[in-house]
C-alpha cells in the first residue's frame, strides 16, 4: 500500500495509473476509521483497479475549534485497517497541501434550501466546509467513483448536487449504513457514549424501523409525530430533528406521492454526543 502526503506525489502516481486505463475509486475520510468506513473501501477495491482513501481532518467544517482539537488522529491504526481491507493508496496531506496560500479552494455552488435544514440548521457553516474539502479532494484525485455512506444522508445528497452543478464526471456511490448488532449506526462518535448512553442509542434505529412500518398505513405527518415522540421517550435522548424528505432534493414531504424516493432523517443528542441516522421509507 502506498502512502502519499503531497498533491504532487499522489497526482503523479494516479496519472501513471490512468495511463494504463485503471479506474480509480476514492473514499474521503477524516480518519478514526471503523467498519463503516472499511465497507466503503472494500466496495472501492471491488469496483476499481485502484482504491484511494484520504485521511484528512478538515478544519473548515468544524464550527468549534475544541471539537477540531479533540478529533482523534489515529493514522497508524487507520493504515493497518486499510491495508487489511485491500486498499491501495492512502492520501494523508497537511492543511497547507489541501489549502495552499493563494489558491482559490471555494466550491462556488449554491445549494439553496438543501443545505439550510436538518444538519445545516444545527451546524452553521459545516456544509460549506464539507463541500470545499470534497471538491478540493476530487480535483486532486480525479476519481471515476467516490464512495460515501448513507448514514450522513444530507452530506452525500449535497455532494451529488455539487458534482451535478459543476458537471464533474465523478460518480457518487452511496453505500448502506453499517450497524452494530442492536441497530446503532457505526460512528467514531459512539466511543464517547457511556454504557447507559450506549444502551439508549440502540433504540434510535428501532424507532426509525417502526416509522417505516407505520408510514405505510398512516399519513406521513402522523407517522412522523409518533416517531418524534418515541425518540423523546428514549432515556437521556434529545432529538434535534426528525424530517421526512425527498431522497434527492431533500424537500420536506407530506405525502409519498410527492417523490419517487422518501427518506426519514434524524439526529439525536445523547449525553454530549450527536447521533445521526436515517431510514429509506420507500424507493
């Protein structure tokens, strides 16, 4: 497995791969990897001749410097996990490599209401920072396919919209959520839960699964209200939101008939941890 720290090095290597008609799959991460990340990497390895995984803790998507400072940096451990998953290339750049002085790295995309709701309403500036770094990394790697997880549903929808507006050729492949045995979506945040909080967290997915069943027989507004109340009754849980939206445009929905695919998205605070989850209600 190759490890590159500079833009010049990785671009030279990938240009050589492209000259041999190798397809390049790309998984952007901030490290602190878990099985959810590795599932994306394994898909990239399966679909492409070259799999690239970036490990870069992006400062522009943290609205709290303390959160940025606390984010775990586990490059050696992450590298061993990626090698075990069959990954070919790690790109682990410095901030100066990703955002060199004098280079315009803005994303230049108008997301409109897509970025203003749900996570956008609770984390001001987060999606601008996310879009900025993803565009920059795609410009560097120029992958055929990019692999993102369904857990961060709004994020992957915004990336698809950004690439569409910019007319990029990279295809986003959204991979299903990898869950713990009790249904909790895998996340690097889960390690910060106490044992009692961890037990409560396992109920979030149970609520979403019940929502999917109930939404088949009740109006969406009623099903949503019931699910939100159930989230509030999880011990120690404080839901930030529960929204039922168009899976592509993220527009809030009142009826299944208003979209081809519908998804329920939620974020729930338990202790000091914000836990994201979602459920496709129909496709």
